[in-house]
């Protein structure tokens, strides 16, 4: 599925992982530690964010999650939270279906909490044992304005024209909070 | 943490509204001048611009202001922080942009060694602790000039922490009454700059130029140890001088290489700190102090009128998503003790070696000038305050035999005066150090008088290609060297003006000046007044 706006490496892989029909998300290390040990990123917020991005695709009418998880009574998503999320991600949660999907996705991701990570250092990067390569300060790139500008839908005199994609704050305020149960 | 209360740190403000933030009385008073471009809380009182300072009223309690700064300095490097595209100020739009800068999929960041060295050197210059291990993070927010949707920064574990920056403020009316203050440096971190957005109002669209996107920035966070606009501006100026001396940034505010965000709050002394507001993207040195003072005054007025300070940006802040940058392993730095043996020198950074190679810092330079040339501290400040002036001064000193004090005086008064009058930079000066050195030599040899020297200087400024010696010859400005002729002139003057002589003999000391003046006129201004006086006195007493 395609993810819009800012597909970061991490998010893309996370979304793919979550959307995949697997219960366990594996990293390279897991095999060494044994089946039950899972390294968990710091904070469940990060996973919730991964879920947001997945949901964006879902909200656009693509196929939803075939989630095996039951909503674990982690609570309904309140209207306030929806507004907050909309501001954060600039995604328009325009339908009840979208909210329901969001709740399911959060419940699905919440299953990570079942893993016991006491005394386990959070891994932030699979590259943590690698050496950070230092590049020497030479100019080797650039000068490809024409090529880059071809990627843009609209161009004015070698400037990119910013897409009207970002919902402006004022527009967000004008919207009625989405009524839900 | 209460702000230090100062007596009088903002003498002679150009825009006279009530004194704020500097320890003397803080009163309510209408803010003046134009508003800054920062975000503001709601103001419920409309004010008329009003330019008088109000007299302190008895019994009114004081306010203390607290100012913290976040300073972004563009690193002076050839290429960007994470890509190999060029760093340059003016270039055709989007011509200095690589695929990574444009955030095309499949591109990865590769750290620029020069930027790391710049950060370490700046950290060392500010007495920071350099973290041997630092981490990169992503700060997510949506804006058209941030194509990736996130900025790579160092929020969790920056490269340098816990330093200090010392600066001098004047605490009296005399420029010599200076006091050193320190502001703590919370941290220094490496981060990416964003692109530039230009708003086209006519067609109601935003145009994006990514030339600036990805340029390395040093973010220097200063703790809220400052208490008014002047302190903040002085601290920023000192940081600017340090960065320029290190060569880590050109720190030119006008070109956007140094940008300052100020966090400001006010409170009653002894009470907890107030709500802070942020004034963002100050990019003019002159404007900085004014904008901060304006905001302080606005907050005071607001609170005294019973209102409250609202912070719009604060609510936006905690929403920003931070996550570790997964494409960059931790940045490890070494010192001579911990260098891994046989390591590729290109791939390791030795903090001790960088420390050894640190150039002389402004503070040290000023102290050295005072010691070496016997000048006053404010002179050394003035020499460092103008780009290129110190080099000019040192060139002149090298070539002339005149006393350093003379050179200092000529450079700071005459030379700088002429520059300022015509709004020129030192590099644009029509007078070269050699020319000034030659002129000062003539003065030193007593070949010309000081008033003649000033005339020669004016001629030199016209830049007609003549040397000082030529000008002196042309305008016949040489001092009368012929003592005989001088004696004769004095004698004839004395004879011609017997009443003045009598006046002098009767005890009027000022009469001698009249005589000196007469002799000078007779010599067509080519005689040194002191020499004349000497001869006259000798002749009169005989």
C-alpha cells in the first residue's frame, strides 16, 4: 500500500510489518535472544504513530486490517483525541469507519505490551554497533534542478510550488468535531 | 531561579520607554515602536505609541525579566550536513540540492566530518563537556520547506552540554564601567536547516527553494540567565565573535547565518517564574534587544492590567514527534587517550587535537591587546567589534615606529570615524595600513604637526594615489625645521607686539597663547606650537 506525505524508512517498514498478518515483529536480534524476547522501542507512542500512518492508508478506502486481535477494551477513541491526531498528522478522519479502524489498529499494536522487557535496553537503531561514517567536506552533488523540478506537479521559475495539501490551522478550527458515539 | 537584579545595565536606550528587566524599577508604560515578527499571546489593551520614560512611582513593586535564547548558526562548510551539495548564499533556486536534500526515496544521510569538528570546536570554546557519544533524532513536523517531513537533529543526547559564555555589559554611564556576566550554555547540537519558502501573495501560492535545506546548523541553547534585551544582544554578539574567530560560522545575521529565538517571561522577584513566550527568528542584531525589551514590557503591562500571558507555541511544542534517527548510528568521539589504534584518521575525531588547534578566542585577544599595547579595555573591544579592524591595526603597528597608543588613537578615532561617516567597511577603506603607517612615522619624527597630519589623512582618503610624503611636499606641510628661522620669527613677533608682551609680563598667562598664535600664522602653520612656546619663553626670559 502506498503511504503519503512522509514515508520514512522506519515508518514504512513498521506499517508494512503491522499490516502483515504476523503476530510477531522480528528484528535481526530476536533469534539470538530467544523467541519470547522482543525488543521494544522506547515508548508506545512510537507505535501509535506507526499506526496512524497505517490508518491513513486505511482511511483512504484501501483494504483495512485483517486484525486478529480483539479490541482489548483499551477504550474508545474520544473526539478530543481525534482532533489531536488530526492536528498532528494532518489526516482527515472523515468517517466513523476510519475511527473504528484506528481503534482496532491501536488494539492490535497494544499486544506488544504483553511482552516482558524488564531489564532489556531499548534498541533505537539496528545500526547501533556500526561505525558512523564521516564524509569529507567536498562538494560532489547538486546542480540537478531540472531533474528535481520534474518531480513536481507545479513549478514556477525553478521554484517548487508548495502543494495545498497541508490543512491550515484555521481550516481545522472551522471543522466541526466529528460526532461519534 | 530568580534572575540576577542589576543596577543599570541599559543606559541611554534609544527608545525611551520605562526601564525593564535590568534591576531598576519596572513600571507599566506603553510599549513603543513596531511589533516584532514573533508570536504573541493575546493582548487586551490597545496602546498608543508614546516616547517618554515614566518616573518611578513610590511603593510600586518591581518586576524581573528572564530571557533564554536558542541560537542557530549556519556552519561554514563547503557541503551540507548530510549530503554533498554545496553550501552557498546566493545561487539559482534549487541548484544546490541533491537527491537527499529533496528527500527522494532511497536516499540516506551521510555525516559531514567538518560539521562535527565545527561543533566540537564551538563546544570547546564555550567550555562545554563534549559527549563522547551523541545521538541523532528526527523531529517531525509538516511544512512545505521540509520535504522529508522531519528534521534530523540531536535532541536526546547532543554533542556538547553544560558550558558557559562570558560577556561584558556596561553598568554606568562611563564606558569604562564594565562588568562581566556569564550565561550558561545548556547544549550545542547539530541539526539540519530547512529550505526557504517565499510567499507569492499575488497568486496566493508558496514557492519553495531547497538550496538551504540540509545545511548544517549549530543550535546553541542558552539558559534563561539573562534579564533584558541588552544582555541578550551582548551575549549574541560575543557568540558571533567567537564563531567568527573559530571559523565555524560566519555568523552574519543579515545573511541569515545566525538566527535567534528568545524565550521571555517576567515575574516578581522572589516568586516563581512566569509563563514564557517565544519571539522567533530574530535576524537583526539591532532589532534583537528592542524586540526582547518590547516583549518584556508587553508582558508587564499585560500582567499589571490583570491579564495573563498566553503561550501559543507551547501548546504546539509537545506535539512534535521525536524519534531516533534509525539511519545513523551513534556519533563517537575520541581523545588522545581513547583513540583506537590503527584507526583511519579520516574516520575518527580526536577532541584533544582539536583543542590544541583552537584559535585565539576574542576574550583572550582583548586581554592580550590590553597587555601588549597598554590600551584600555574598551579600545580592545572596539577593535574587535568591527570586521577587519584588528588586522588593519596590527598591520599598521607592524610597519610603523610610532607608539602603540598613537596608533590606537588614530585607528579608533580618525580612521574609524572616516569609515563610519561614509558607511564603509574596513575592506573598502581607501587608506591602506602602509599609508597610515607612513603618516604616523612622519608624525613620530616630528616632520609634521598633528593638525597637518589630519590634513594629510583627509587627502589620503580621497585616494588619488599619492603617498603621505608626496602630499606633505605638495601642500608644504612640513614643520619648520630651521631653528634659526623660527627664532627670528619669534623675535620679530615679540617686537611687533609689545603690548602683548607687556600683558604677559604683567602676569596674564593667556597672553602667551596669543603670541604663539601670531607666530604660527607667520609660519603659515608649519611650526609646532610646543616648539614655538619653548622659543618664546626662552626669548622672553632672557
